[in-house]
C-alpha cells in the first residue's frame, strides 16, 4: 500500500500567519487570549492551548481588561475593536489580508447600497466568524444566504450587491449568482446589469485547491481527507474529493480510520482543508504505514 500526502494541502497563508503570530507572542508571555478557535481544527487548538493560548468568546471579551487578545485570520467586526479600546486591550491582529480587503469592499458597497436603497447579500454560513466580521461592516443589515430557501429574504425589486465568504465553493457561488439573476428578471420583467453586482470574493488560494484535489483524487484509489468537523472549507473540499473518488473518507484524526477501507495494493492519498496542520496529516500517514505493515504480515 502506497501512502502519499497531497503537497498542496494544509494551511493557507492566512492561517499559517495567525498561528505563527500566536506562537511568537506566547514565547514572550505564558498566556495569550484568542477570540474564538484560532483554526477550525480541535487537535491544533489543543496543541496551542497547551502552550498558553486561551480561547474566549465575545461575552468573555467584554469582561477582560489590560491584556492581549489575538484576532484570528477570520477577521472581526468593528465592535470588537471598539471593545478593545474601551477595555484597554492590546489586539494582536492576525486577520487575513484577503479578509481585510473584503471587509473594506463590503463596507464601501454597503454605503453605496444605502444611498441607492439596495441590499448587500453574502454567500456564506450564518454565524461563521468571517461572516460575522463581514455583516459587521453593514450594521448587521447584510442578508446571509447559504441555501435556496434563503433567497426568499431578498427583495428582487431593489438593487443587489453579492459577495462571498472567502472559503466557499466557486461552483456554489456561480450557481447562486444565476438563481439571483433569474429571480431579478422574474420580479422586474427584465434583467438590467445595474440591478445586480456579483463579486466573486472567494480566495484563490482556496478555490485553486478544487482542481488540484480533483486530480489528486483521480490519482489515488482511496482518499483520506483530514479536517476538523467545524471547518466550512473542509466540508466543501471533501465533497470535491467525493465527487471524483467514491472511496473518500472524512476523518478528524487517525483514530477514526477503519482498516476495512483498504486493500493491500491500494494507492492511498492523504489531503486536508486550509485549516489542517501538516503535522496531523503526517501523523495519519505514519498510522497508515503501520497499518500497511500489518496487512503485509496478514497477507504473509
């Protein structure tokens, strides 16, 4: 059994940057607060917690004074920065540059839509950290859509500006764009470009992984996709693998692997989300290599 790790999998630069900032800061102090899980991977959160990273929520942030708090790659809404100023909190801002740029674009578009009595629509997961940061730029007026039933929230007689959470699927975004266009035409009797401005704001470091994963899934008999169950990006990329290779399995770590998934002669590929650490995929690889040795002994 041949076991390889996809060289394109693992942290995107935003997550890598945030974790590096956290580790550097913890070298100088034994405790650093982090607003929410630094990454949607429980094993990495546990590793960093053991180094002194303490995860807090927004309510706990309100109670803190005179300390340091890390803002993770997902970014934060304006109210978080206001709270920090009021409570004398030093923010270690590890917001991803791609997310910060998108926040600025959403704020600019929102101001324009307010003047034109239009709407900001965000394709994303309601309650996701990045989406909270984006809706915060719109005084919570943005309409968050994820499924077809969510489209009922939009008034198609008014202008619509669409953005996407950076880690969503490009396929899903363009399918949604077409549905909105059709509904605008249905509501107004015609479709005018001035009524709809669709912005593909998906991070290309994320979206480029889709074709890479399709090829990787083709090249292997079995795919072990390693990701935290909270990761939106993980769920989307796993589906990419599954469409190309039916023998694709989603695991959080090696303890969830079932030996019956494999045959002695299989080529096994390990890949993961933008929130999956390389050390975890290497741990899974070591487990599969030991499993292969057991298969050799059994076959022998």
